């Protein structure tokens, strides 16, 4: 584990003294990752983590109903009271905040020790992004804390790939805890927690995942540094900026092409996660098998990860996709559609998901 701020790097006790000297000498560039998010944040880098150490009994965790199962599991392990608001429904979130503050804890009616709102930057099964401006407004109004999972948005959303905060033009200082992964945009493994020094110190002390896991290997650290330098443009090239621009263009092109052909596509135009509604489990299984025979290996998702009649194919767009790649994928889908009946009118969307 590595604990960093603007001036120091502290490597955990599992690393011997010689390794510590070596790693500290060449890992100074890792501080670039801190600057990539916010100059005042610390980073906690890990191989495995449970999201269950931010609250305890007496705390209230308010979660979006479509949060990833890892967030749900971490919430349950925390011992805090959990309340769920409808996906991106800010009126429902405010009602829960207001009612919870007025009523207090169950039975004792004491004030909550802390209230933590948990959302994702981009939702992995929906392709939608959180309504960050409104969430921050509510967070400040009701004096709550905010946790954002940026696994699918960091390095992919925003003019320079800095995630949903940059996309909405919001300072990262308004977000208390930011979590992200290195296994997607950075092409490595592990992940990070960005927060202030006290939060990071608490995690290093209390997290089971920190105490009982090993440090990230130096080659993985080097990959993260190289990817960060490329995205920030500090490697002396414009490769990072070019890839971010290509990703945005590919995403818009693919989404618009699917909608033009009559498919139900979830999410927002800027989201590189592109879920296409297929409806039933039988259809999504048939789509997976038939498309694989044609050379396309899609990610298909069904119940319980989605509603029973909300099975879908999820495409994750890359900067390395060319227009020829995307057009070929569209052709494969068009060839499979007559036998599967997945080209559905937008008017039927609510009916199928109700």
C-alpha cells in the first residue's frame, strides 16, 4: 500500500528497507496522479478493498438504487443504516435526506453520526452519469458527505479525462471521497481512494484489505505512471489528448448510429458505456451465441444484474476502435436482429422495464 500527498510517499511495512528506498526513489512521479485529481487530495492505492470502512453503526448511507454490487456489499458490511433512492431522482434523494435528519436514528431518535451519499460517476449497466451538480447542492444543504465511484468515468469523461467533475465543471474539492480503478483507462490493476489526510489515515488503520494484502508490484505502478503522464500530456506527446478526443467521437458516433437504426440505447451521449436493450434472458443468450459465431464477443447482462425484462448487451467503446470496426459491429447486429427481434420502438421502453 502507498499513502501519498503532495510531499511524501509512505510505503507499508510489508516492503523491506531496500525495496522502500528503491521504490521511493522512482515513484516520485506517482505524485502526478494526485495532481491529476486534486492538489489537496491524498491517494490510497490498493490491490483489493472493501468499501465498508467509511461509516459504522449510527451512520446513514444513502445509495442510488443502481449502484454496483461491490458498493452494495460494502454498505452492508459497514453496519450503517442504509436507505436507497431512485436512480438519479433528486427529489426522492432530498426527501430521504430531509426525513432522515428530522426523524434521526431508529428508536433513539438521536442525530446521525454522519450521512454519506454514494453514487457512481457512470453507471456500469445503464450508461447514465450521476446528476452531480444537484447532488452537491443537496450535500451542502443538508451537510452530508459524498462518495463517488469513478470506475467507468475516470480517464473517459471530461475534456481531459478527469471524470464527471470535469464534465460538469465542478471542483473536486466539493467531493469528499473519490474512488477509481486502474484496470480500465489506465490499463493496469488495483485502484485508488482520493480523500483528505484524515480519511486516508483511517483507511490505512482500519481497512482489512490494507492490513492483509500485498503492495502493488513496481511494473504495475510504472504502467499507472505512464498512463497518467500520457493522459496529462506530460510525456511530451499529444497521445493522451488524441485518445480522449477519439473516444468521445467514437462514443457519439456509435450511440447515434444505434438509435438511428431503431434500437433502445440507455445512457447519455458522452458515456462510453453503451447498453442496448434486448429484453428477455432467452434473447440475450441467443444474441451472445449467434454474435460469437460471427466473430463478435459482446458482454451480455441479465437478471439479477438487471430487471427481469431488462436484459441488455453492453458495448464499451475504445479510442482504438475505428469507424470500420464500429460499422462492422453495427452490421453484425443488423444481421442478427430479424431472428431475435431486438429492434424496438422507444415508445415501448417503459412498458418493458416496468
